[in-house]
């Protein structure tokens, strides 16, 4: 009898743990869907949400519908659409993504060296 009881308790514990884990991973903030519905002009039931990346301070969700998608960044302060990557122009330094905040900033490169005669 003792063996069956411990197996039942173990199985029940694993099921509860698995159910809690699955529910936690499947859920995304309502603000993510709300932003996507407004930006993509889709009905709420058509929107699909997936956690794309996560850092210590930002969660990035990929949200899509009707063959379109957008990225949404969520922090402790709330959720907002992700910034688009700025283009590189001419000889100017390009932007790089901050690995912690997932925002774009100018690359820290030295100014181009000039020859003595120029």
C-alpha cells in the first residue's frame, strides 16, 4: 500500500508542476496582444504570441497574424512596440543592439583615421 500511495503522490505532484509550468509559459501579458491588435489591425482571436527573447530586464514577444508580425518589448514599466533597426548610412557608424535592453545605440567605433597629407 505504501508504494502505491507514494507513486500516486509523486505522479500528482508532477502533473501539478507540469500544468503550472505549461500555463506560465503559455501566458503573455494582455498588453502584448492589445498592442498587436492595434498595430496589425487584426481581431484579438487571430493574434498568435510567442516569447522571442528574454534578458534580465526585457522580454521580447513576436506577435503575428495574417502573414504580418511585430515585436513587442515588455519591462517592469509596461509593454511597447520594439524599435526598428536604424539603417547604416555612408561612412557613418552603424547602430548596434544593446544586449541587455534590446534598444539601438550608435556603435562605439573610433573616427576614421586620416592620412597626414589630407
